[in-house]
C-alpha cells in the first residue's frame, strides 16, 4: 500500500517553492523520472529522490539548479520562486 503524501507546509518560503515546482512539472506534463532525465540531458545530474525531496520541501534546491530546472520545465525563475 502506497504512503499518503504529506502535505507541504506553504507557510514557509521553501514550501511555496516546492508547491510551485510540482505545479510547473505537472503543467509541463512530466513525471519526476522525465524531469530528472531531462536534467541529465542538459548536464545536471540528480536522483529522483533528490527531485522528490525538493517537491516535498525536505531539501532546498541549490541556487545553481534553478536555471536548469526552469529550462526543463520551460518556465522562468519568477514562475518558480515566489515573491515572499
């Protein structure tokens, strides 16, 4: 039986980034596996677990990953990063 996904705390900045990351990935029609594969194709290697940690706000995305993530998701940094 699959675990129920714990909701992300959107009262924190990192939680809001995580929520936007999930939304942008889903809007791009990508699975986590697809997103990680596309990241590798543009020379940013990470595991599916790391991506999931970003989406669950269990780990913060490094600043140097933002341009790669935006390229894969066809988004702009301001789409990913909330104002507050």
